[in-house]
């Protein structure tokens, strides 16, 4: 793949990758700046998060950035800020995200308490989004009004997944152990440093947020941090008189010190206070529509296998392009293998892989998910050599093929791969990983 000029100045305009116009700075994060931008082909407004790789490396935040990208690709929901595209150069990483015009919910709360109907609307949308995250195995871990944005319609959008956790971060006890988040919103079990369930900790944070929306101030606050922690450990707070009895009842079930006794999402949804208002029916409809779309996609994947799975564009950029080489930033331990791009249709690639395997005296088996498994018939130093090929779609005209050793001796695999496999596949290869495309 050819190197692309990432940033260029066109008069007073700052153009990114030839398709985004970079505008004013919207805000600064711990290790990033966020600009307002415009997608030039469509005119759509976007937010562009710019991360300097050197700064990320120095701060030891590589894994956090990788995780945030993975999570934002994973959570697609009407009340979650959407990641549209990830781009990169040797110096910077760019997130093109949905632009949310209404600012932070915190700005509203700072002016004082909200009317109960409005607080309920935001809380219903928050629960819908967070429950969805948990269904995908994602714990947010930093829920607070500053990370809840409002769009032009006044609807809530959850943002900032930088501290979020995936299932692979759980220890052998099945719990998370990283103490993180904003102290006033953090669950007591997180502060105790003995391991915690991320989903249940998020529910506590939702309870603090609901209290703040209705009261206009935090339930647990003290200038002395340890004294504030003691309040959190005891769930020591007082309701202001203006909060309704139903709302008090729900909050008291959210802010329960023992996570095993804390209310769950299914119970929150059944609570009388939560079920009031027109927004509740709209959320139910949104979630039903999401389930229908997911089921349709699943059914299509089960019944038809005409197309390969879509390859993560960020992974593609990272691994295939010397101009966008992020290997030093986003490395992962994988089995010995290689990748190539191809302009051939996926069925043709599969046919070529199968015929190559047979020509090389390998047993071959392929499935409807565009995986090809190959095993040699001759015993090597560490048993029979076996390899797997997976075909992914990057775009209608471009596929990525990943090849890796499944078993056998690594030296034998390397020799076999370089001397036999690569020459046999030359007819379908556009470019191998790390090599420059022929012009």
C-alpha cells in the first residue's frame, strides 16, 4: 500500500488524509486533543481525537489505547458515541467520532438539580446504554456526568471508554482488580482493592449519577478523601426533601454497599419510577429494533456465507501499510504467520488456498466462515506441520488473508512457508505484509 500524506494545509484549511477537515479544538484529555472536524465527502460534522504516539508510549498507555479502539468498535448503540474510523501515521493516531453538539450533561447539573421527568429521561437512556455495554462484555468504569454528552435532540450519549474493561482483563477469580474511576462515583468494592465485578460497580455509579441529577449535588462528598471513602463504604448519604419517594426507593437500591445485594438491570427496568414517561417506550422500541437487526445479521451469517468477515480497518492499516506502520505501538503476541492483501474475490482465494494445499500434499478442510485448515501428512521434528488461513474483507475490492502455524516446528514452518507456500500463492497476492506494492 502506498504511503499517504496524512496532514496538509490547503489555504487556511487543515486537511487530514484528504477527507477530513480539521477545525477548532473542542477539548483536551490526559493524552489527546479533540478537534471539531468535517467529513469532506458528506459534509458531516465529526469529532477528531488526536493522540501522539510518543506521549502514549512514555505514559505506558499502549494497552489502554488498543482496548479503547476495540471497545468502541464493539459497542454500537443509539446512546453511545460512535467511532467512525481510526487512522494513523508514524507519529499520531486519529479517532474520527460522532460529533455530539449539546455538550456535557455535567454543564446542566452544575446549574442545579433537574426536573424529575428530565432526570428520568437521561437515566433511562443511561441504563439502556450501560446494560448494552455489559451484554457485550464491556464495563465502563468511569461513569459520571462529565462523560455523558447530549446531542442536538437533547438525548444522552455515553462517551470516554478509556478506562473500560473487557473480559480478558479479569483475573483467575473472574474479577477486575484495577482501581480506577472518579472517587466520588466509584463503588465501595473498587476502593477496597479486593477485586470487583465491573458491571455491578457500574450500577453503583449509575446510582450516584441519578442522585446528582435529582439533588444537584453529590451523595458522598468531603474535602478529606479518606472521610469521603468512609461515607462511601457505609453508603452514608441523605436525601433532600424534594426527591420523590419512588426515586428515593430506586436510589437506595442502587447505592447498596454489598454488590451481591445491589439491584440488577432487569430489576431497574421493572421499577415503578423507571417505567414512567414517554421515553421509556421509545427506549424499548430502540432496543427491540437493535435485537431484530442483530438477529437478522446472525441469521444471514448462518444461512449465507457469500462474503468473508470484515477485517478491522485499524488492524489493516497497522499491519499492511508501511506509511501507517503502527507495529511498534500496537503489537500483539500471535502465532508465527504472515498476511497478504489480494484483489481477488474471496471464493477465488479459497479455491486457490485449497488447491495449493493439495498440491503440497496437505490435507485440507475449509468452512463457511472463510477459514482453511491445512495439515501435512509427514511427521516432522514436532509432529505434523499444520497451518490455518483466514480470509477477511477490507473493502469490496480488497481482502486480507492471515496465515499462521497451528502446530509443528517453527523452523520447518518458516522454511516451508518461504520456499513453497509464498511462490504457490503469487497469482492471488497483491502485497505481502511489510512489502511495498508493485506499481
